[in-house]
């Protein structure tokens, strides 16, 4: 994207997500200090990058889902991998009642990355460069046979 002296606003709304389900699509992330292991890509920005205003996660497992938010360049599992942070999302224990509310990972009180910038309304945002991929990795196994970790991202492509 060429440099400009005028503000840059999102050009297209982005809503995307994925589900990590027991037995189908389950991934296991490596040791907490490394960025090795299997990652599940859930967001790829447009040609000029993107700005995310919310990354919402919800766990329907009977146990807490421990996950990592991972940024990679060059596609999923790319040449540079950075763990942006970890979160333990409380399990609801049922796939029908959702008794534990979703968590916004960019929220200031429960956020993964304390150093993220703020938008003009005081909300944390995450810029994602073109050519990068946001991934989710699990540090704990989803135990319940119908449990899952649901991830949704909202924002806009620049």
C-alpha cells in the first residue's frame, strides 16, 4: 500500500472464524516457549493488510481450553512465527446452553497482548500485515466428545 498523509479506513468488512472440534480438526500446539507444532489458520488479511477490532473465542468443552494466538508470515506455518499470547478460556461444559460467555481476546481486561494500540474509541485493535496469517493453537486437548473451541474475528481489510 502506498504511503499517504490521509487517514486509512477499512475498505471491506471482515467476519471470519473457525472451530477446533474434538476428533475432527483438533490441533495440538507445542511447548509454551516454542512456536512449533500444528496451527489452525483462521484469518488471512487482504492485499493491503487488515485491522481487527475483536477476536472472540468460546469453549464448549467441560474443561478449560488453553490456546495460543499465533502470527505467521508466508502462510500458515510460515517462515516467521510469533506467539502473540496465550489465553485460558473457561469451558461451558455443554454444546447447547453456552453458560460461559465468549471472551474478546483484544479486550483490555482479558486481552492477550497488552501492548496493542487503541482505536479512536479506546478499544484495542490488531493490525495484520498482508501476507501474514493469524492462527490458533491448542496447548490443552479438547476432552469432551462434543466440545469445541470456536474462534471468530471481526474487523476490516484496508
